């Protein structure tokens, strides 16, 4: 981590409280060495012109609590680590939101390097471009990791002991935990507003002793708190698309099914919705869904087919409208957009020039 300029850097052997700070436009956020520490309610964001790798919270600590912090890195040119726990012990990491938006494969929302007796609960680990939500080099002894949300539009879940995992079931088996965890898009309002709009995060966490408030000092539900730094409420009639399930990379040329995950984001039952979709900006015939989804339930639906061609890059977007033949009470969670789809290349292709197959290698 040579070269980082941390907003706060503490080396301590007595209890230190770091609370409600805003650290922005920095190379890195908070560095902790020693402890005990109480680090809560901080908002940490990197700048657009960082020269070094970004660390939101880099901790080598003991007997500490890291809770209700929001970490954002939106920079395509650096490798970002939202939260790093390096040989920590007797430490609780709870109700944090780590939102990483970086085009680097080694970026991660949470990194755990050894340690022991850790509790990692109720956090959002989102990595919406390249990289993985989680990276665990060695699972810490006598530790538990559960009730966390992971998100990556590329189906990246985590790296454990050098192996990459692309399904949530395989991730749960690998770390032998996360029986109550989920893999789902948080649907933040924007990069600054930490409020999620995903009903699967609402009232689905577990109480953590000593943490009764969220990042904005609002009282948490003490029986079923929300996952992430911010408590929130779902509205009544609300539908959305959680994920584009099919197709998958690499594409096979020809007609392929388009399958999405329809989510009832509202507190009332969902009986109908229009599922709209487009490929590379071209609108396709909407799918009219009817059925029954109770609050919080979702279903995989084939909404149509599309003919894919070789040597073409594709992007799919899908969104809902007219839930229960009426207005949607929350539009922040309607839409999902895929990462890039592509077919395997076979044959001779040219790069650059007026009649080239591709203008560049990028």
C-alpha cells in the first residue's frame, strides 16, 4: 500500500473512536493498526484521478467494531479494495456498504487476510464492474460470515483460497457459511445516496449487540434490521428486474432465450407486470406477465428470443412497468442492464481502418 494518502491513519493501543467523518477525494480512507477501535458512520469516497490503489478501510486491528460505514470507489484506472481486514482478531464488521465501481479484475469490496474470531454480518458487498465482491485468502479461525449481500452483474461472487466462484451456492459451500446471505443488486439511488431499494435487504438482517442505529442515526429494527449501512422501507406496489439470467458468455450464434428474474419489490402481492427489454438500444416486443408473487418473491421468466451474430458485442437492458396494471411506487429498482455479451471468434478479422471488423483491440 505504498504511496496512499489516507484521510485518517491511526496507530493505537487504547480505544479510539472514529465516527461520522466524510472523507472524499482521497487516495484512501481510513488506516487502522492496533486497537481497540470503534469505526462507525463514516462516508469514504475516492477521487476520479487517483494514482494509487484505493483502500476504503484498511485494518490490522483487534477488539474492534467497524459498523455503518459507506465506502465508494468510482474510478476505472485503479484497483480498489473497499474494506480490508488483515490479521484482525475479535473484531465485528457489521452493517457496512462497500460499493466498488472499477474496471480492474483485482478489485474487491471486502478482503479478508487471515486473523481469527471475526463476525462479518449484514454488510453489502457490491462490485458492479470487474473484480469480485469478496476475496478471502484464508478464512479466519473461529469466525462467522453470514447475512451479507453480494452483487456483481458478471456473476462473480468471490475468491477463496485462490479459487474463483461464480454461483452463490458454490460460494456458500466453499466458505461453509452464508446460509442466510444473498446475491442481489442493492439498487442504490445513486453513487452518493447509500439508500438501497431492494426488498431482499429489508428486514432480513440479524441483530448485532451494541449497534442500534444506522449511518444516519436512525433507529434500526432491533428484531429484523436491514442489511447495509442504511435502514429503509419498501413501498406497496413495486416490481423490478433483479438479473438477466440468460444468455451467458460466450454466446452461441443463433436464436437464444432471454431469461430475466422478476422481483416483487413491494409489500403487496404482484399479479401482473409488463417486462420491457432492448438489445443494443433496439426495443423488443414487451412480455406481458401474469401470475402471483407474494411480497419479496421472485421468478425466472423467458421473455423472448433473440438472434445473435458472430463478431458482434451485445448489451441487454430490461425493466418493468404497469405493475398490477397501475403505477409503480419506486422506479429506482425497475431496471437492470447486463454486462457485455460476445461470441467466440473464429476466422480472419481486421482491426482499424474504414472497413475493419473492429476499430481497436479495446
